C-alpha cells in the first residue's frame, strides 16, 4: 500500500554554474556586519526552498553581529485586506529603521503596491534596498503593464540577487533594468548539523521501517503536485515508471516521494492509480507535511529530479553537498556533479538511473 506520513521538504544547496560554465555560490550575505537588517519574505513554517533559505540567511546575519528583523510577506490578510497589510508593513519599517531591506517575494500577487511603498520609504529613510529573486517562471506569466511598472521599481533597487541562471534569463527576456550591482548566485547555506538527531526523531516510524526493508532507496521531492501544460511538472509519473522498470533488476528497491503538501488532489488520485496499475504501491512511500529533508538525503542511495521546468533547485544542490548521487533533467544549468538526462526522455532517464545504481 502507499504510505502517507509526515514529510520533509526542500533544503538548500551548494554550487551552481553560470552561463559561461564558471562556478558560483551564495555570496550576498557575506561580510555584512553591525547593520540593522529587515528581511521581507516567508520563514518556516512552512518549509520550502525560499523559507529555509531566509531562515539560514537570518542566522548567518545574526552570527555576523547584525540586528535582524523578519516580516512575513506571505500572509492571508495580504490578499484580503491589502491596505491594512501595507499600513502594517509601513509602520513596522518606520519603527525598525533598517539600514538594509532584503525583499524576497517579488513573485507573489499584489507586489506592485508593496514595491512602490518600499521605494517611497527608501527615499525617506535612506536604507539600501536588496531584491533577492528566487523564481524563474513568474515574469513570463505577467502582463505587459506589470512588467512596465516592475521595471520602474527596478530603478530603485540597489542590489539585485538572482538565484540561478534561469532566473537571470527571465530578466533578460523581459528586458528589465538590472542594477550595476547585480549578482547571480546559488541559494545554498549549510544546515546546522547539530539538529540532525532531533529531525530524524520527527520522521514517522513507518518511514524508518520502509527504509530498513528497501534497497536501494531513491528519493524525489516537490513542494506540491503540479501540472505544467497538462504534464507532471516534477516528473512524479516518470519516477513511478522508473520504479516499475527496476522491479526485475532491483526487486527490493524503494521510492520515497517527499511533498510539503499534496496540491492537486485530482492528480494525486491519478498518481495513486498509476502506482497500483504498475504494481509498485508496496515500494512507494509518500511523505507529506512539514519536516526538513536534508537528513533523509544523507541516507538514500539516489536523488532524482526529473522536472520539466526548474530554476536553482536547492534540493539538487543539497543532495550533492552531502555526497548523494543525483540525477536531474537538463532543462536548466545544474551544479557540477549532477548526472544529466535529456528532459522528457524516459529511456535516457532509466539509463542514467541504472548507471548510478551500478556504481553503488
């Protein structure tokens, strides 16, 4: 049967490659000392690539003797009572009087009024405005009117940090102004290894039993099930076909799918039906809810990311950081050490999976 228990989610990453093939890393939080820093964006819970990134950056800033203040820009009342939200944020900034403001959520809805307010308050309080953009897709879905106003805001940004080359490309495609102080970086900051025993204890006993009874163990993760142009964005269906194909050569193999939340419930039912049809339900473990993923990455034999669209995948980078063999689609530039397969090519994917498992 398919197990659905408490699950980990995305963690962070080590290195990526720039368009010229050169290696780049996380840098924007380096060398910042004795500042009053305001960070606008999500912070766990929920766990996710951006929220964990912010959590770790906050910790790093604090270790560098900065005063750090966090304001969550992903709250329900933002969408229902925007004016109340903006007044609250403005009052918060006036009270904190930061030297630097780091803005992480340009990709959410209702951003333009927020950006205008940040630009206005910057003129009054003279803080440095740093935009950190993690999302490589949202600009392609926005109207020309949004792009024009967003471009106006970009002229008020002092430092632009683009997470991953695909995010950088989205800015170029939309011909957006990029400040002279623009950097392309990876999202990785290492986790606190001292917390590993506590995190492992939060995993359900059924997961530990599943891991004990299956070998090799293959892991994939996603924030939630999602379709892109009618196709599985994260390639969960591809993973199930992979698991079925391994039945003869690796009958004890197990596949763990970590989801922060289910997302598309109809598609989840289709995935369950597909697993039953392929006769792999006993070798499939689906984890849901919010728990950190990185200790699990250290214990599996292979991490896979057969995505149809992707940016600076922090889970790929973190898997490599911990030395876990990693296979990912070539839909974007990947970190050094990633085994690439041709996006959407099941035969190539299986060839790379078998190759990695033979080396184990």
